[in-house]
C-alpha cells in the first residue's frame, strides 16, 4: 500500500460512555481540518495507526476510537466477567454520538471497513444530519445471509478447515446458528472450553481470509483472540442486533434513507461476500453512491489497488469542503 507518512495523535483520551464502559479515542492531522471518524472492523477488532494514513493530515481532523470491549477501551471483552449485554449496535451508535459531541464536531465523514461499514451505514441511516459522506471498504451489511455464508456456505470451499471448525460444536447444534453456538462455548464457565473455542474460531477466520491459509499475527495473541472471538460471535449470533427477521436485512432495507448522501464503496472482486450480491444491491438502492471494484483482491482494505482508491476518495471529499 502506498501510504502517506506515519503521523502521531495530537490528542487522545478515555470517554465514559456509561454501563461501566470507557472508550479510547484519539485525534490526529489538522485540528481545524475536515472531521472524519474511522470505524474499525470485527466486531471485536480495534483501531490501528495504519488507519490514519487513508487521509491527508493537512486536510483532515482524523478521529480514531476503539469500540466497546476492544483495544484500549475498558473493560476488555477478553475478560470473562465483562458484561456483553451492553455491547450492541445501538450502544456503539450512541457512543459515536457521545464522542462527536465530546469533540465539538457538528458533522463528519464516516470511514468504515468490514464490520465498520455495517456500523457506518446504520449510523448514517439513523443520524443523517451528522454525516457528510461515507467511505466504505470490504463492504458488509450485517444480514443473516452474510453470517450464514461465512459460517456455513464457505465450508464447501474450505472443507478440511470447516470440518475442524464444526468439530467443536455439539452435534445437535450443527444445523443451527453456528455463531451463536460458538458464542455459547465462549461464555462457558470452563476456561479451557473458552480457549479452545477462541482458537477454533480464529483458525476458521484465517482459513476463510487467505488461500492457501497463512498465519494472522494478531490471532496469536491469546488476549486479542479471546476478545475478538467473543465479540464477533456475540454480534453474529444475534443478527448484529439489527434483526427484523427478513433475509434482506435492515441496512439494505433502509438504503433509501441514504438518499442524497455521497458515498464511495470500494470492494475487492474476490471478497467472498460478493457471492450474495449485497454490495451491488446496496449501490443500486443508493443512487448517490459510487462502487469501485478492485481485481484480484479479497476482503482486505490495505491491499494494493484498494488503498489507493480509498485515499483518492478521501482526497476528493476533502476538496468538496462539505
């Protein structure tokens, strides 16, 4: 990726968002620049210094934060006693609004990757007056078919890895929601059960994310692995806390609420989510969006071609001066 130079935050802090949670935030770039907030993936990942470099630091006031339970936010989802009932999409959207007001920002560009694109789309649908543009990579919408594809459908493409993934699930639960089944394992009072489940979940994510399979370094950190697996299965096993019982999903159903809002969708042609056609349906239901496809790239915002298009989008929106 042809990144801009590394930059450091000029301010940071911990924001009390209620329910015993405090979220880490930081700002970098130009304090008087166009505000932009970055929504990381997962659910259950965290912000990264690399995410600052999708923006021109002279033009943007770049806001990064770690979502509830992730990264430097507290308490960590890796702790078995952390209450996950107060970690839902509605809570994260409320946190975004608290952070925006805390920083004195009226409106901001919303940049999201993977799960961050789900969160960004729903935030824009429910708080349109707070959003100037959307820039989304490795796009998802949080629908049930997307979860079923990732936990079952891709098993036909990676049969050996899927067999290992399925082995940990009780036989009577294998025809049901596998994310929910794994979440029950990750909530077990037995630490050994939780650790085996976290490893098996991230092994399956590794198999899906790369061909041939390779190591993903962050999954080798037992603390990250536990918090990530617990959080993603919590969301995937509960319809991303968006569910209304239909296959289309709430985000795609409510795409007309984005009317008039400029947006850029950058998608790898080899992203497995494309098998459902979701990003194309979203684009056609949202006329103000543009869809940019990158050949030979999967679910990876940092891949060559993807990163350049994302950076070009933020440059263009900075010039628009909205």
